[in-house]
């Protein structure tokens, strides 16, 4: 029976892998069709944040902000540009091209990782539905544009899978990578603490040591980044302070949402998404999925402190939020209604991206 179970699990993973490849191919084809229609090169899509990350890969972190607008690359975390630099060194590909290609590879693996995550945390979500949520949602665009979203989703899904298996050192290492990827990555410490608190007392001495070491590893990525910023700029919190240069000072999240509803248009949509993300987080908490709910609650609230701009990226690439969405549309009839809307939305986002519309940043 054990061998039959292992064989069945291998079959499920192989199916998930091929499903991920197929959905990834569908996404690439859609991007290619839009690029062809608008006479754009499918790999020439490194704009906005991608350029900032590319600059870090090329030149490292700046010592001072620019005199014109006081902006600096301190707001962008180091793991993704470091990976891009490694690819550039190994292959001699240009930094922008390496950024886009790395994003695509991470995107493929993030689809597979989310299917694995959904399988472990919900029995009601079919693998096809889980894969489609990641690969074909309107904001799946960022998997192909040299952004950190697919890296963040991949690491998050792997973290929660290992947390489910109580592999604490692996969680610590993944947490360190997440905290070096973007600010919300540090919040995997919350679900980690919840699980450790539940199992610490009856654990053996070796297990307790592993739990403590895993917890200490999680903030390591952020700590090293802060030390580097202090060495370069004299300000370990430069990644927070520089937000003002983009007109994004720290604000009350509730006031930010209310302001979005008052301004209307695209801001209203961003505000509504943020409210729904908060509701989904609270739903997870109140349905006893505390680890998932706490993580998404803080991953939504903290970006809201700096405004609504870019909130869709922070919401649509959160594994717990996507899991709630997958549960909502997991029935075949619902999928038939929603997925064409998602695909049309994805095509529209690509059109806006290739027209260099600033609201897709």
C-alpha cells in the first residue's frame, strides 16, 4: 500500500508538472499574439520596476539619490537582481533579457508550486483550476516582465508546503530568501511562529533546536540587505525612507482605501481589490486557517501604507488569496464563466503594457 501511495503521488506531481507547462505555453502564446498585433518584440518588455532591478544587477545600489527627483534603487530588494547577475555572468545575455527570461522560468515553476500548495491546503480545488488562476489571471502579466512576483509566489508556496510538513530548517532558508525578495516576505515569520507555538512543548530537544534555528534564519535576508544599505548609504532603512520620492509616504491603510473610493476610476478598482483581499484574509483566519490568513493580512496591509499604486501585484500574487479565489471558482460551471473573463483581462493588460501605460506598474 505504501508503494501504491508513492506511485500515485508521483503520478499526481507529473500531471501537475505537465499541466503547468501547458498553461505556461498558453500564456506565452497569448503574449506572442498581442505582441505581434502591436508590432512589439515579445522579449522587449523590461519596463519600470524591471529597469530598476536591471540597474541594480549592473551597478549595484546607489550611494545617493538622484538630484532631480530624489529617487534611488534602495526600494528594490536584492535577491532577484542577484539571480539576474548570475545568469548574465554565466550566459553573457544582456541584463534586461536575462531579467525577462528569468522571470519566465520562475513563472513556470510558480504555476507548479501553486498547484502543489493548493493540493496540500484545499481538497476542493482541482489542479487545472489552481494552475489557471496563476497562469491566466489578468495580473499574470507580471510573470513575463522581469518582475519579482513569480519568485515571491514560488518561494511562498514552497514555504507553506514545507511548513505543512514541519520542515523547519527548510522553512527558515526559504524565509530568508523571501525576506530578501520584497518587504512582505518577512511576514512568513508569522505563520511559522503559529506552527512552532503549537508544536514546541511536546517536541524533542533536537526538534526544538531546529525550530529555533529556522526562526532565526527567516529575517536573515532582510538583515543582510539592511546591513548592505547601511554600508552604502549610511541608512539601514533607506528602502523605507526612499518611498517618499515616489510620493508614497506612510499613511493609514483605511484612509488610503477611502481615498481610492473617493477618487474613482482605476483607484476605485484598486481600493475594491484591497478590501476584498482583506476580507479574504479575515475569512481564512475565521475558518481556522490562521497561518494563511495572518500572512495575507499583513501582506495586504503593509503595502497599503504606501498607497494603492501597485496593489494588484501585491494581491494577485499572494498564494493564500489565490487559494480563496480558486475555491470560489473551482466548480466547472463557475470556471466556464470566469476563465474567459480572466483571459480577456490578461490580453487587455498586455495591450496596456505594450502601450507603456503607467497604471500597470
